[in-house]
């Protein structure tokens, strides 16, 4: 853990260093919409289960004494001589909770960091654009988008449990609070997704979109168990799997000494001799995560640290928008 003295000696975070202008322009046409019906009382973009008198027509019901006469449907009365009330599906703001993996495996990165960009605790130590830096850039972009929708956004960093929390809010300063918390977050310890999920759902009971930003390099059964817990509470989840290009392609040349991502164990091997076996095992792991997400009705997206955040998130949001339009029409 960093001391307060260590943190105070670090340069102040620049929120703009995580969100390029082109990313803004790529995300501006999209909205982050909820798949699940959400609970809320304020006017916003997301459907609420509470019957209101505003926004989108839902159904008719019979008039009862005391109903507001402004909502009588006179056309139905003219056709059937029955008094009916128009009911509307109220739309509401949403809570968006970013769950960002700050475990030791997120320190890995093979892309040289650009001058003036990032500078998280992980990249300061490695000199590379790490998976954690990419997770930060992804989270900053999504929090910006959500705050533009007037949604409340919160942040939880985790490793072998909850490590840090930024309480949910929709105020103007929330975006920078999130950036600052991520910028100074130590990236260490192992990963315990089961424990983290229990702690998170013990704190948050209302409906929300939970965005898991992690390399998800843990037991697929642990991931399945965690997502099952979210599904049981009827929560909406996006799984953004952040991986370095080298982890995806295993394009290493010559003998290399590999160190465990969350252990000190080291082993020297020739990557070319195990590349096929690695890619097969890696492919099965990713496919297992993807099929688990599909099983629970959740989105899964691989975020390659060597590519820009904007286009990948744009594809995901477009896909969610198409899904929502189809199901609303149905």
C-alpha cells in the first residue's frame, strides 16, 4: 500500500489524459441503456417498473373515482362508452457501477506508454501501457457517457475483495473523483471474484448496470458463480475483458522468462514450442466466459490494450441498442 506521503509526491491526475477527443466523438452517438427494468423515480433514459403518468404510453386501465381526469382517453370513450385511463411506462435514471480489477495481473503490459497519457500506479512502475491503464481509460469513457445521461455513477476497485469505493453520484465533479481514485490505486494482490461479488451485492440492492472491467484470468467456474449471483438479483452486467495483445496472440520470439501474474514463480521456456497449446487453452477460456455471459443474458467484450477504446465500446453499445429495439418492438 502507498503511504500518504508517497501519494502526495505524485503529480496530480489529469482526467483528460484518459479520454482522447476522438473517443468522445466515437461515443457521443451512443447511449448506455439498461437491459433489465430498473427502479428509480427521476426522469431519465431507462424503463422503470413503476407506473407513472409521463414519457411513454404503456397500457389502458379502467377509470376509478379519484383518478386524474386529464389522463382519460376520450377516443376510447367515444368508441366504447367506457372510461379508461392511459398508463405510461415511466423512464428513470440508472445507477452505473464500475467494478475495476486492481489485482497484480493487471500490471502486465507490452505497449510503450505515450508521453502525457495515463500514468497510473501500474504504468509508473512498469513504464508500459498496462491492462490497468486500459481498464482506467475504458472506465473513464463509460463514466463520462453515463454522466452525460444524468445517471449516477460509482466505482469499486477490487482484487481479493473490495479495495476502494467512490460512492455513486451524478454531480459535475464525479468524473474527476473517479479518475483520481483510479490514478492512485495500488495494483497488487490476487483476485477473488466470488468474495468481491458477495461484498458488492451486500452493499448495493437496487437495480443497476454493473460493468466488470477485468482480465478475467481466473477459474471460469468462479466467473460463472459470480455472474449467477448477479443474475439471481436481476442485475444487468457488462463483462469487459481487458487483455494485452501478447496474451491474445502469444507472439513472443525466442526464449523468455515468464513470471506468474499474481505470484513470484518464474519459468524459462521457448514460447514457440508451446504457442499452439497456449492458444488452444486460451481460446477455450475466453469461449467459456463468453458462453457464460450469453447464458445469463450479459454482454462480453474483449478489450485489446493495443487498440483504441472508442471503437470497441461503440460496437458494444450499438449491439445493445439493437437488442433493446428488437425486444421493445416484440
